[in-house]
């Protein structure tokens, strides 16, 4: 927005001074334009737009973005004096030891209780993962009943995860693939009335059959 110039009376009544208007919008626009040019130049150097999410970038821009992030991570590693992950873990363990050494008995007891709770949660989660892994591995297979009763799932925990290789080995050793014949033998719908079995009938049906047999015998004689 432009402003018209105006005249003001100077200290001397016989002279007038001219004051040029100040356009705030023009000044801001110029600054913004300069900033925009700077951003464009920066994006050109990086190879990707800095104000755009990676998922919205072009493939080439996305590759440049991840290369830039990789270089940043390398710089962070150098800032740590080229420490390896193992060395960082050792430093963290040393820090924990120093913190523990400076704790009071009450603070140590609280921390031990927290760690015990965390360990219990990890143990429960690991047991659930092992159970789920066995269920998945035994899908479509018939396990040996005796081996299943003796199974100790706690032996198949690796860290806080299920030991997939050990579980696979157990399943292959103690189970067989389920076949149509196996399914037919194991499924009992309760509607066959002894069909396909050698077990004698019992109950009301057996009495009825016995009565019919004795009646036929009497009539014949």
C-alpha cells in the first residue's frame, strides 16, 4: 500500500521539508522475496524441497533426502568420536553404574522394584509370543500328545522373543501333517450311533434290540 508524500514545516518557518513515504508492505515483500530466493537456492543445493514430506517428493528428491539424512547421521557419529554402538552401550552401562553408586538405599529399592516389574512384563510378553508361535507352527499338523504334555515353553524364549528355529525343529520332530484320514478318525459328531466302530450299543437302543431278538426267537420256536 503506497502512501502519498507530505510536507512538514521545518524549524525555520520559511522552509518546507519533503518526507518520502515508507511502504511497509514493499519492504516486507522484498525481504520475503529475498528469503524465498534463499530457500530455493538451498533446495537446489540439497536436491530436494526442504518444506515437503518425503512421501510427497519425487523419487529422485526422496533419494537425495535420505542421502542427506545419512550424511547427518554420519556427522553425529563423528561428533561422538567415532564410537561404535558397542562402545556407546558400554558408556551407557557405566553411566548407570555411576548413577546407582550415588543412589540412596530407598532409591535403589525403588529402581529394583521398577526393574522387577519391567522384567515380569517382558517375561509375560515372551511367553505369549512363544505360545502364538507354536500355534502358528502347528497349524495343519497333529502333535504327539505325550510330547505336547511334556513341552516346556520357557525353553523356547530367546531374549524377549520366541526362538523360531527351535520351535520349528520341535514341530517337525513331534508332529505330523494332518490328512483326510486323520481328520475322519478324530472328528466325532455324535450322530453315527456306533457306526464304523466295534463298541457294542448300550442304553435304551441296546434294550430295544435285545427285546426284538428275543421276540423273534419265541415266534420261530
